[in-house]
């Protein structure tokens, strides 16, 4: 650790994974933290060992960009969202496709409910149809058991199950963060704290809080039940993704200037570092450089001892924290 402009910079050597030939869209750990799943705009879905970065295999199916991935609590099933207009359910161990739901438009997000009996599938707007969440029973290829239509004219980026499946939390391209009753199909809370696109939201490990990432250069920590903002973290760059540490009072955010606004390829000029903020005091406490393009997805390992980023540069970086990190205040 050394000082740079008054900030603690955590130095660690990442494990660099090159299994994708296009920009990363999502990185996701399983509940035990021993497996890592990644998706890319070129359509590939990969599974890795999170400890050493060894690639285990690839889930082949679908011709469009793979946008999001979610894994069941028991790590036996995997759901994927693809721009080939389909959501799929896979058997993790064998790679067998178990279910395929055709949506008629690009699929942006999938979320497996607690208990693994339902999957929420978020489809993009198309024609006169708004963004739509369709909830499917994982045991059947039948029609959805519930359909939630979002506000017309606004693309929804995420739709994730909350605690005990009592909520679906969504975020939108116009800065909205909303909570829905999945059984009644009604919006129960709506926030407009952001001034620009909110590309990602991520829950804490216990799901009592979640954090939103916005291109307005801020990330906001929310109470899941009330959807009231708790803390705000302000950066000097657009934020594409954020994560909450399960061990430390830290949040990690990632983003950076888009390619058309960066005049050089230097990581520093485009502000592609992972930034660490104190969760309570809201101040920036450190950064880790590495990517040569914007960070599109970031997630903490459930054990709190590592985190992973996926970038526009096509690389996945697994960062294992040095023991010294855990002495940071």
C-alpha cells in the first residue's frame, strides 16, 4: 500500500482471463464463491474456477449478445439472457439446455427466484410494446405465470428478485429505480434520485440493501424494503456497475469514459480503475487500475476476499485481496 494524492491505493496482481472475443456484459459468482460465470456481447457464456481462473467450460446456444447471467442458490442451474430474443435455463454441471423461453425481442436480464422455482425474464421494448417482465415456472415450458409491463418509452436494464421473492427491483435508462409487487403486478416504490441511465443494480449478500450504478457519475446505496437512499458515492466518471463488500465497510464501483470520449488508450486517461469507497463515510479510499476500456460489470466474491471485473476490452480480471487490505479502515 502506498499513498497517492492522499488516498490509499491497494496494489494486487490480478488473474487475467481471456476467454471472450468481445466486450464483457456480466460477471457473476455462485453462492459459494468457487465458480465464476461471465457473458459477452459476442454471445459466449463461460464458467471458471474463481480461485485460479481456470476455465471449466462454455455454454453453447444462442446467436445474439449474451447480456446477463444468474445462478441458482444450489449452483445447479444457470439462467442466461440473450439478444437472440431468448432466455435459457441450463444445467450447470453438464451444460445441458433445460428450458428455452422465446420472448420475441431482445432479453436484457434474467433472475432466478429464491427456491429456484421461478425465473423473471426482462425483455426489451419493441414496437408499441414496453419493456416487459415475464415470470416463468422453471419446471415447465408453458406461458408465463405473471406479466409485468413497464412504463412505455423507457428501457429497463435490470429486474432482480428481492428477499423472499416479495419484490422485483428494476432500474431504467432514464434514472429510475423501482420496486414491484410480483404477485399483484404493481409498482410499489419509485425513485428518481439519478439524473441519467442506471445500467446496473447489485444486492448486498443478505439482500437488505442494494446499490445502483449510474452514468450520472454516482452510485446510491438503498434500503431494499423501503427503497429509500442511505448513502451516495460520487465519482469523476460514468459508473456502469457497483458492488457491496460482504466483509468490509466498502463499496467498489467501476465504469469509465466511453470510447468516443477517450483520446488515448491509457487506462488512466479513460478513468477505467476500480474505485473503493467507504460505505459509511462515502469518501473514496483507493483505486485499482487494470482495464484498458470501461468496466461494464463488477461483483464481490461472497466470501469477501476477492472481486471480479469485466471490461469493454474483453478481459475478465479476478482480484484476490492481499492480507494488508483487511487492515484498511
